[in-house]
């Protein structure tokens, strides 16, 4: 009888520990979702070179300074990702020699020029935004994938800051979909 | 005859003196129109963003100088020059950002003080054919002058849009 009373807390403690371990070891729904997303996500693309074409704005009236600032920021930010051994500019003759060249074409689909003054005074109005459709193609012109990106400035900064935000977001897309560049051999 | 020769010599001397006296003014005037105080926003090789400096147009190149650093854009490589208009806070930079946190909305009040500026966008190709875009900001009214000098030096520029032309 005495022995029975001593066993009870032992059994409940064991059961409690097992239950706790079960809860901890049970896969969390978020972790499951992340695992399935990782399984569904395409494998990163390997390419040694990327050529960035000049930003196109056929149906949208885009000021020249925005067009060139977007282009320059994309070149700079994509280069910083270290996903390619070479990032070529539009028209660069050396790009033709790259065996697995990927080309990035950016087309502006929407542009709203806000006001830095309104942003700084009211905080909630005067947003500047630029919407761009990105298309990545291989050397044969086959589409690899496409994406939509919005560059914006909502609080601090002048209107051109939206172009910097755009460059950062394109770099994030590149970082996500391309494998890191293989280190170059030293001569 | 001697009197006439003396008069001619005197007038020639006076003319030379007048030209010599005027030449520093002419040089200064020429210098004033070829040096522009600009801010390099983005696009020049080896120059950091938002660097203030001087832009000079010579026969072969547009040169941006900021202290010891210098960057050249070959005139023959320039494919387009475009001007635009914008505005910026009078108190800018880090101090400008800090004023945003000033008490009683005084930072917002300071944001109302803005100055109009011109923008100058230059599209150019490097020796490999790679496209670059350099953007500068200048005091109001200066961009058109700099553009005219670049075009006169041989840079290509797209035709002035009708709206821009009517403003002038």
C-alpha cells in the first residue's frame, strides 16, 4: 500500500515529461509551412554573369533622373549581392563572351511622384512609388522567371530615394533566386 | 604726317590698353560660365553619392572635381543630356533628419523651407560600350546653361520637349 503511494508521483512525472517532450517535438504549423515552401521553391539558379538593361518606361511618363537613378541603383545593389562573377551594364560588349549570361529587363508599369514636403509635414501623404515588372531571361531569350517590385519612399528622404528602395528590392529578388557565385580561380 | 602717325600710334596704344584692362573681366566671365557648383547624386565612377563639387566643361570632357578626387566623362561618349526641376530642404543632411525630431512640430515647420533646384541627367557610354547615367543637382537656372555648353562641346541631346521650351 505504501509502495503504491510512492509510485504515483513517479508515474505522473514520467507521463508529464513524455507529454512535454511530445509537445516540443511535434512540428509547429509555421515550421511545417516553411518546410513545404522550401520544398516547393525552385532551386536557385547558377549563373556567372548578369546583364542589366536600361529601365524601360513605354506607357508611363518617367522623369529621366528617375530612370537613370533606378538603373544605377540596380547595378550597384545587384553587384553587392555577390551572386554573379560579372554584372554587365546595358550595351557592354564583354557580356557577349559570358557562357551562361542572364539578362534582366525592367519595365515600369506605374509611377506616382509624391511630394517630399507633404511627407515631411504630414507623415501620411505624399508617397512616391514606382512599380516595375522584372523579367530574367537566359542567353537564348528563354524566360527564367519574372517578378513585380515596388520602390517607394514614404517617410524620410527626397523623391529619388524611391529609386534606392527599388534597387534594394531587386537585389533581394536576386539574392533569393540565384545561387552565390563560385569563387574565381586565382592565377 | 608726323602728327597723323602720332595719333594712330596713340589710338593703337589706347586700344591695346583697353583690351588689356578688359581681359581679366572677360576671363572671369568665361570662368564663371564654365565652372558649375553641383552635387553629384549618382553615376560617376569613383565618386561617392551626394558629393558636392565643381563641374567643368572642356573640349573633350565633362570633369567633376571634389577636393582631390576627379572624374571625367568623355564628351563623345555622352548620348543624352536632360534637364529637370526639383526641390530640396534648405536644412538637409543629418542635421535635416535630426530636426524632424525637434519638439512642438518645429521640425515639420522647418520642412516648409525648401529651395528649388535643377537636375541634370547625363547618359553616357564607357569605352566598353556600357551605359551609365550620371545625375547632378544644380542651383535653379544653371542646368540649361551646363546642358548648352555640353551640346556646344559636341554632346548629343534629345530635343527639348515642348513643355520645357514654352517654360523658357
